[in-house]
């Protein structure tokens, strides 16, 4: 058994330590908000927070998450920043197909947790590892600015 801290709760799971965290979350714990996109940490759909930092769960072995705090999209709205980002996403109608949005939101929350007033260049840098096949990048940037204003 492997003990993990997922969304503030201690859980024990019976998986191989080399199993990607993404599959432990989705298949074992039924936390399906985190998406599989590429399996190579290139698209960002699988982004979770590991001790507050955006991390690609598709390439992170479960063993690397032991003793650390994992936050998924299912719990991101428990904090002020997460709530602000999700409200901005709704307000500005960011989502088109929606597949990448959990990863986008997780990266945006991590950015605003550390930088309450990011520039366009800082937003672009923080979000560069998240692909959106529907190309909602302009709306994503606008939503991050809107969330930042609401946090000011």
C-alpha cells in the first residue's frame, strides 16, 4: 500500500510505485477531472498541483508523490484563488470543448497563487505548457487577468 495526501486527505492505494499518478487518480481513486492528453507531459491536460506547483501527472510516478500534497481540479475551488479563477472562466466563457480546461485552470491557479498581478508575458510563460486545441488562449489570458483583478 502506498499512502498519499490527495486533496487534503490521506489515502492508501494499492498500485505499483512506478504507476503514473494520473492513472492512480483516475482509475484507482475515481478522480476523473484530471485528463489524459498525450502521456508525455507535453499538453498539460493532466496538470495537478504537487505541493502547490503545477505538475504533469502523466509522467510522475506515484512514488514521487509520497509525503507531498497533491491537489486535483476536484479540490481547486476550496481556496480563494481557485474560486476566483473558476468564476473568471465562467464569466468570460473560456471553455469551448473543455477537455484541456482542468489543466489550464490548475496552471492558472498556481500562477496567481504566486503572482497576483501577472503581465501578459508572465501569463504566457506560465501557461506555455498547456495546449488548447480549440485555441481559447485569448480568453484564457483575459480570464487570468479578470481573476487577478478580483483578488486585488
